[in-house]
C-alpha cells in the first residue's frame, strides 16, 4: 500500500515525504497533532500569524539549503 511510513509532519517529515513522492514513492505521513508543520505551526488569529509553539527562526548560511527551502515560501 505505501512505500514509506513517516512519523511526524514537521519540517523533516514533510521534506522526506516531498522528496520521496518526487521519486515515485507512496508515503503515509502520520502525526499525533491535528496539523502539519510540527513546532513551526502558525495559526491565523484576527489576521496575525501566531506561532503556536513559540517563535522559530530558520537560519542557514548554505545557499543550496536556502534556495531549496525558499521554493516553499
């Protein structure tokens, strides 16, 4: 039924699922929370994006990584 079971829909799990499906794999992603994004999850409250688990800042000096991540934003 599935090639991969990915536990956790945070950044790592989401990227693994994305890359695996690009290579033709069928993935099932599960998470104990009712949303994706892990600790980076935000919720729109009255037009303001609120970090539900505290602020998370992504930092890297690697241009390849920055360009990769930027395709999703």
